[in-house]
C-alpha cells in the first residue's frame, strides 16, 4: 500500500481501492465521506475531519445521482491549511453500494451508502417484525454485493415464546443470513454484537423508524451521542435520525446510522400505503366483495364514498397510483426470487450430473 495511504486503513481503506487510484491523476488527498448535508460534505482522513464541497467542474461533468458522493465513499479532496473547506475533485471507484429505487416512476436509484462490508437489517420484534419485508431488504443488500446480518431488537417487549416463533419463521422462509437478537433495555445481546463488529470494517444499519437503530449505536459507543426518539404508544416511531453519518466505534469498527426507511417504493411494502391511507382502508371493510380492487366493482364502499364526496378524487387517485406502483415492485421482486431459485436448481442439477 502507498505509504501515504497507510493512515487511511483504520477508516477502511484497502488494497482494492489502492489498485484503483494508482492510475488516476493526482487531484488531492484521499478522504472518506462521513456525512452529506446538501452540498456540504463532511470528510475524514488521517488529518482529521473537515468540510468539503464538490468542485464546480465535478458538478459540470456528473449529473446522475449515482455519480455524486454518498456516505462511505472515498474521494480525492484538495485542502490548504488556510482553507475553510476542501474541494472534492474525484470519486474513487466503489467496491459495494447500497441503493434503492427512488419513489415514483423514475428508474433512478437513490444511494444509501457506499463501500459497506456488512448491512445490519434491523427489525423490532415488537410490532415491526415482518418476514416479507426482511426478504426485500435482503434482496437490496445482495444486489449491492454486501453481506447481511439480521438484528431483532426490543426483545424485552415480547415473551421468549414469541421470539422463538419469529426465529422459526425466519428459518422457515429459507433465510440463511445470521440472526442476532438484542435489547437495549436489558442489554442482552449488546456484547455479542459488539464482539461481532470487526475493526476497519464498515457496517450500515437499516430498517424502519423507531426500532432502535440509533440506540444500539449509542449502546456500542457507550455514551449518548446520537439523537434517539420517543416512540408513541402504538410502537410506531417518529423519524429521529435525519441524516446518515459514519461513526468510528472505540473497537475500531465503522458504523453508519440511517434515518428510518418508510418509503415503500423500494420495498413495495403494502403496509406503508395502508398506513398513509387508513381512511380509505377503513372503508374497504364495507365493500361487498372481500377481494374488491376498488376500481369498478359493484357495492364498492370506496367508490360510494367518492360519489358522495366523502373522499377526495385526488386522494383516491394517489392511492391507486401508489398501489399500482407497489404491486409493480412486488412483482419484480417475486420474479427476481424465481430467477434465483431457477439458478439454484440449475447449479444443483449440474453438480449432480458431475457426480453421476
Ligand atoms: N423497550 C425497548 N425500547 C427500545 C429499545 N431500543 C430502543 N428503544 C426505544 O425506541 C425508541 C426509538 O429508538 P431510536 O434508536 O431512536 O430508533 P431509530 O431506529 O434510530 O429511529 P429513526 O432514527 O427514526 O430511524 C426510543 O425511545 C428508544 O429508547 C429496546 O431494546 N427496548
Ligand atoms: Mg435513529
Ligand atoms: Zn371496494
């Protein structure tokens, strides 16, 4: 490794990146993006943490969201000791990237974080547990070429029997990613997690809002550094974390906290739609047919509400649009799984043939 880059190893810099920058023109020093705040970035290297902006030319030459630095990225930044902030000239090729589809019809991807070694998919056992959603996160993580871990939190709020049942459900779904359980209240499981996190590796925490992601990281830090929120009685959280941030733990592991994900576009989560359109969902229980699609069936309570003016046409249109979008994502997810399964069968058959 380049001797000047040796100090970056504790931030996750590795031979893989080194090979990719050798040919690049020298445009300042290497640093890692720790946070992005609109057009101001927080970057970190062996000299410490400082603010930096993209060079005008960079903006001019790169337009796609994917080309802009995100948390975890390595960049080339130029900064004189007297400058208020550094100037970012280039992005180092990404080893892995976690991204999701943007909401709406755009096919653009929204970047969550780059150069991750592991993603911790967090769910609370209490009112948040959902195997389908877990599977969708797993697809997103494997799409990014990253290793997943599953982390079930708030075990203090449920009985050991329910927890055992949830673990069995994960296993029954054929999910092979390692599963860990913990409680930030009893601190059961915190030590195991702490030991699992390796120095110089980067871990990203993802999951719904209010399930305890920031609380875990605070527990690992041993002090309250991140803002955590109170959860309403229903168990549904408010968004407390508003930005992604790369943090170095005392153990040397690098962790990225994330705001809770509610956008269902990536996940196609029906429940996300149902939450925001509870007024419509309530009416559907009075539809004549149980499998009413609320588009043209006789005796549809949603249509009746529209006709009588109890329900706003625009709101109904939004509901339909999101519903269709979510069905679309769901479909492509199922197709993807099918493809994986077929491929698995193919490999198995090939192995059998070579044995026989
Ligand atoms: N009972 C119980 N409560 C917990 C546990 N972990 C976190 N909480 C509480 O859950 C609430 C939400 O925790 P946060 O850490 O802010 O959740 P978050 O996932 O970071 O939420 P966002 O930042 O909105 O994505 C806080 O009131 C925590 O005290 C746990 O293991 N058990
Ligand atoms: Mg948080
Ligand atoms: Zn209906």
